[in-house]
């Protein structure tokens, strides 16, 4: 996550976090039996709220082989 970015000062990290957590950048899902969610951790900040009561939360993580991720500049 952004708090462990190397070489980036705290003010820039705080600004980045404030931008990421704006309501227009947040997705909330109302779970129903059988639902599956997938995202790319290379371009997503994931935070799971602990609001699922006494329901069991099952999570499996996989890493796919493929292209090396690049930034907006193509490097």
C-alpha cells in the first residue's frame, strides 16, 4: 500500500491516500451467496471492512504470470 512507498515523503503519501479514499474511488459490494470478487492488486488499494458480522469470510489469493506491470510512463 502507499504507506510503504520507498522514496516518497509523508506529505505526498498522505495526499495520495486522501485521493484514493474519496467516495468516487470507493466500491462497496452488497454480498449475496455465490458472489465472487476479483481485482488486480497492481492497480488497486484493497481494504476489507469487518462488517460481515458472524458470517465466514473466505478469501483465496492467486498470482498470475504475465507481463511485468508498467507505470503511466510505460516504464
